């Protein structure tokens, strides 16, 4: 028989119980904050029609979509000459009509349009689901990963942006992350820059290139801009923007002078200034905000303020990002519906928290008590006691077979169960059950009521 090697696709991971407990801790903290700010839960299918997904993320994003082959004989409609084509674009619609979702925002926009008569605007939803990208796997970058999104559509109020700042701070506070930076910019400012350097109309190319600044450096970005048709004069005029001096006030003043003839750029500056004022009124942690005019975010659907969040203690890309999109629903036939959202990358947050050892130790303890299985005669009483303890809200289990006690205690120890309950003939006669503390080795004779009280207090 052939020796089949088993494994999983590159860029995907298994998560054992200990990993899942930690991941669920992150999900729970984010969910609490989303609900606190009035967002409602939503789920969309793993697959979307490719017609929904393509053209929403820019050319580079489209290339990273995982396509799903049509079921059955997917080559039945393909002609021989189609297979000889150097480009797969003509062939693709004939063999694949669906794809795995790339993010949660585009499916959300599709949902809003399909359910426009049933939803209440402004509509606030949160969504916690996996997404897939055919990217080159590396540390912090996976082909399958979870996103935690919160979006509000149906309003262009900048209160939404300021509340996103507040939500980021609250999530990070609950996760124990203290040293982080919320980078903020506005796509209108980037448009203003292209106008100021004489490259009007090339905003999309500019954003795709400048988005790589952190990854490839300034010189490589300048080379890419040059290859995208930006003149030497434009690159020369761009130079001062890379190191704009001062804090928020100085940057806004300096850009206002440059944007004298750019209504779009000026509007972007006014939005940034207003968001700061609103965030201050909401008592947000403004010291974490960095107004960074080189922040672009590669996705093509952003039109206003954009966010990116980095943890400064760890060498890792952004752990959250988002922004304002004024017409994402327009491509689905419902124009003029503005929205804004934030997305937390759970997999990167997990890696960051693991490296900084920020997960609470008691989170690993799923089972609080194990009832040992002493012998068949004591088993009925042990099972009744187990039910009583569970009904009191204590996570508990029984060792399924009456094997050697040493083996049972070893199982509890490896699983990190803090208490083991020993019930034999003597305990049944006296009503005092033996509770062993697995950390100290101490053993006490207690009633069921006393055991429940002790474990509840300890938890």
C-alpha cells in the first residue's frame, strides 16, 4: 500500500484546544466591545459569486482570490482553442463562477443591497468569520485567517470614525496591549498630494505603490511609481511628503498651504481635524493616534479616512485596519450609501499576545473539576454528584473508566484541571467527599455544597 503523507495546505493551521481557548478569549473581548457600541451580528457564506468579488480590491487583490471550480464536468464548456490562450482570464469564467471571500466588507455590501428593504439605516453590523487569500505564506501572513469586522453604513457622520478610534483603544485595553499606534490618514489627502505633484488622476497607482512603503522602503516605492508613469519632477515634488515635520497641528497647517488649489485635499484635512475633535469629546486615548500622510491601504474601495493599527513591541505588520468607503454598494446597484468600518486580524493579534505572554493563565483551565472513577459500585453516586456540580455552573467531567487512580490523576494534571474529586465507599457513607487540590496536593473532606462554594470562589 502506498505511504500517503498527510498534511495541510501551506498558509493554513490547525488549532488545538489550548490554542482555541486563547483565540476564543480574543474573539470574546472583541465581541463585547462591538456589542457595547451597538453593532449586531451577521454571517455571510464562505463562497461568493466571482462577479461579486472581482473588481473590488484592485488588480493585485483580484489575483489573490481563491477560485472554486464549477462542480461536475467543469471543462465541458471549454473549447480546445481556449486552452491555448496565454491569459487565463478568458478561460476562468467558463470553469469557475464562485470564489472564497477575500474579506468581509464586500460580502457585507452585497448583503446590504440584497436586503435594502429590511434593514434599518444606519445599519451597524459586526462579523467574525474566516477569509482566504492566495498570498505567499510567511510569519503573520496566512492564506486562511479570521477577521473581526464592525461596519456602519447609511451615514457619513464622522462620529463613526471617532468611535472606531474608541473601539480600537477599548479592544486593546481588554487584551492587555498598551504600546500601540493607530495610524490615520484620508484618501482625499492622498488625492490632494497627487494633484500637488502634477499627477492628477493617478490616485489608484499612487495608493498601491505608497501602501508598500513599510514593506519595501522609499527607494523601491519611488521606482514603482516611476514604472507606473510618474515623472521625475513628480517624484521630486513628492520628496517633502515622506518626512513632513511636526505633530497634528503642524502637519495640517503645512498641508493646508500646499493644498491651496486642491478642494479634495482640503476636505480631507478638515475631516481629520474634525475626527480628532470628536474623539477628544468621547475621551478617546489621543496619544495613540499618529496622523501619517503616507498611509494608503491598498484596497481600492476606500474614499475617506483610513486606519491601520500596529503593536510597537513586536515585529509584525498591522493587526487592524479599516476606513470610509462612500460607494461600495454602488457597484451592486445602490449608489450613494456611505459606510465606514474596522477589521481586527485575530491571527496576528494571537501571535502578538503569545509573544508578549498576555493571555490570562486561568483561560487554559477549561475543566474546573474532575470526578475520579474509583470503582463500579461508587460510579452511580459519582455520576449523580457530577450532575449536581455541573448544575451549579462548574465545568466538570468524570474519568470514563475505573482504572488506576495514578493514571486518572496524571490525566487531570496534564489537562491542567485544578481539582479532582475522589468518591469511594467511605465518602458515600459519611457524605464527606475528598477534594484534592492538584497544584498543592492537599486533600480536604467536604460536602458537595462546600465543594461548589470553594470552587466557585476560587474561579
